[in-house]
C-alpha cells in the first residue's frame, strides 16, 4: 500500500514592511496631508521671521481651513450619497457634499479661532504665536486621528475621499454659480473681501509687529504683607548703609530672554537740556533670565558711596549683556529715583 502526502503550498508570511505599507495605504490620504502640512507650517512660521509673506501664505490655510476640515472629518467620515427609495436618509447620507464640506471648513475654522484664544487666556501659557500654534496643532492631530478611525470603520464604498478633478470643477461651480454676471461679480467680491480680511488676521497672528513682543521694567518696594508695590520708595540714604529696592521684569515675548541690569548713582549739574552728569558710581550689576509671559522679581540692595542732595539713582535695562559703560542712549529702557545721601 502506497501512501502519498499532498502538501498544499504555504503562503509565505508577510513581512513587517509589507504590512506597514498596507496599513499606510489604507489611511486617509487627505488627513495625512493635512497633518503633515500643519507640522511643516509650524516649523516654517517659527523660523521664517525674515519672510513674513511666506508666514502669511502658509499660515492662512492653517488658520482658516485646516481646523474646520479635521473637525468635519471626525463628525462626518462618510461620502455623501443620494438616497434611494429603499434607503432611509440616515443610511444613504453618510457625509457631506464636497462643496458643503469645503465651505463649512472655512466657517468652522473662523468660529474656532476665538475659542482657541479664550482657552489660552485661561491657561498659564497665555496667548502668543507659539502657544496658539501648539493648541491648533494638537486640535488638528486629534481631529485627524478621530476622523481616520471613524472613516476606516465604514465600508470602503462609503468612506469619504477627495475627488481632485471633480472637486475642482465643483468648487468653481459653487463659487461662480449661478451663471449670471451680477451673481458671479457679487460672489467674487465676497470671496476677495473674505480673503483680504482673513489675510490681515493671519498676518497679525503669525507676523506680530516688533513692539508686540515687549518687556515691562518695574522698580518696586516690599509692602508690609511681603508683596511688591510701586510706591514707598526710599529717598533718604546713608553712605555705606544699604536699603532694598526690587526690580520687576515682565517678559511678554514667546521665548525665554536674558536681561542685564546696571545700577548707577549720578551727580547731576544743570537742568533741562543743560543737565549733565558730572560724577557717577556704579553700585551693582546683575542679570536674570525670564521665561515667556513670566515675571521675575529681583531684590537689589542699594548702598550709595556718593554723598549729596538730588542724586540720581538710575537702573539701566538691557536684553542680553550690558556694555562696560551703560547709558540712556544704549539701554533698552531705564528707570530712576532722586535721592539724598548723607554721611
């Protein structure tokens, strides 16, 4: 008796690379492009300070299209289909028409901007270009993940996909229709007006003017309860005996900044434009690094070594290092008190 074994050919196991490629191919291409675009835009907006027009061009869709698009992708993952007699409207209508989705993406993005601003206003981070971009990026990534998961749970024929050619023709028809000259002109004027207004807002957010990121310098004293107040300054000193003043530095920028402070006591001659410094003595210099949207309070012990009346106690403030010979002309800012120093 002869026994024959028939072995079915075994399919070779798929490699991890093949499986990874299959997974990537099933992911929604539009959501991958949106997330990649936002991440690239974050980098460009952060480093392209010398190219404000590039910041605006890239920041415009990030502000006024992408957030609404990913939210709609999460809410409406399906493709719009016309209902038939055998289907209920909820079963047939699995999503939004492309023209409606694009229009709502713009409108919803505009509505989300003040929401982002309010959220940042109630957080320690505060409102700034970096914090705004961070919150927007988190929202986009989260919306894209939710939208991708919900879309992949649908049958392939019901998933939303971007019909590039048909969508372009549909968008043109949506903007220019109805086919009447007055209607076309009004729609074109409306689109241009919205684009101009939105571009101005994008410029204000991503290309703030130089004085939008500034620093406040304060000269303070300690109150009875240990707080800091801008009153009760000491004006009578004794040579060699110290009294405390407190320097406050408020950094309104988006990055941590190092500051230098030089304290100088000056003897002044003349008044008004004829005023000149005839003697000066540097009492101390110190520095402080202040984080974005933070305030540093630095105590300073003032111990005068000049004697006289109406001496000027000057605080020079610098971003970075202070020069060897500070002056009001070179300082970023300065504050002063008039004091009397006795023996």
